[in-house]
């Protein structure tokens, strides 16, 4: 993230131009001292004191549009800090056997106030379950099927997880769990075990399972597994979001 400090005046200033702010990106404006300020998206300089006010010690998040972005202080001057909001980069941290035929498996990682949030997005289409409880879900054709790994240097010490259903699964076992395993070579139908991150049950769209005591071992791998073990079939629908919350050890 980049940060720029600006002292405003009681005249409107186009900071999109003066600070080279990028159209389409979001920025946090932190008002750290002075009189309240006003912000305004407009193609030309406003003629009156109109717009979104930002008071001292208040933050405002804005997304830059095609218009100019004007700022003025309600007095002799105020100091603001403008920070670019980080855009998370999609990472490929899963095995080939966890890649179905729908939306690609992806991982993003963001940090806020020291908390590292790892988000893993999974489309079940094209993956398959077997009729054996706790066996790994993955491509029937093979390939290692882990969806991620607990690398503490990347994600911190994980203290909370959330597993959310974004689209109800169809075709395969609808009891989809998330487990951890020391092995990084399990494929479809491999015995994934019962060390649950999420012992989910039959989640449907809009439902979430939260785990406040995940106790995930460093360097262990994450797998989806068939909870009920009652369906050997390929999925034709189903999407999930796994979020892991971590923090580095304090030093």
C-alpha cells in the first residue's frame, strides 16, 4: 500500500490529478488534524461547500471515478493521509486434483490491523465424492486434491475459521467437510481423516460454520472430504468459501 500526506486549504483542490490517484482504485482518507474537510466527485470545481464531510480522526473510503476528486478544508487547513487500499492477488495454492471444471480454485490473502485473512474459493463442479465417509473429494481422474496448506509464515497462527456455502452442492455428497492432514499427496478417494476444520453437515446456500478452536498444525494440508459417505458421483454445482484468520506471533 502507498501512503501520501496532504495539507488542504479552504479552496477546492483536485487531488486525483495532483496525487495521480488511479480511476477504479479505492483509497482511505484519514483526517488526522485541523478543521473538517469536504470531498466531492465532479468534473469541475464545486462552487459551494458541498460533498461528503470527513471530521478529525475519521476515516472515509472512496473509489476514484472518471470525474475529478476534489477536497477542501472548512478553515485554514487540515492534514489528511491518503492510503491506497490493497487489491489482493489471487494465488494458486491448491493441488491439481482440486481443480474442477468450473471457476478456478483461488486463494487471496489480506491483512487488517495485523490479522491475516486467507480466503479460499472453491467451485465443486467437476470434482467428485465417493461413498466412503471422510474420503477426499477431488478429480476422479486423479491428482493431489489439497485446497491449501497451513504455512505459518504466510497466514500467521490461525485462531478462527469460517466455511460458507455460496451455492448449494448438486450431484456429489452434499455433506462437505474440511479436514487437515499431514500428507500432501492425497487424491480423490484418499483417506483424509477426521481432523476437522469444519464438520459441516449439509450446508446450503447462505449458511456458514465457524470454528473458534481450529488448532491447525503447521504445514498440514487442507482437504475437502465426504462427510456422509453416501454418494459416489461428480458435482454439477456447489461453491464454498473457506476463510482462515491468523496473526503472527508478537515480537
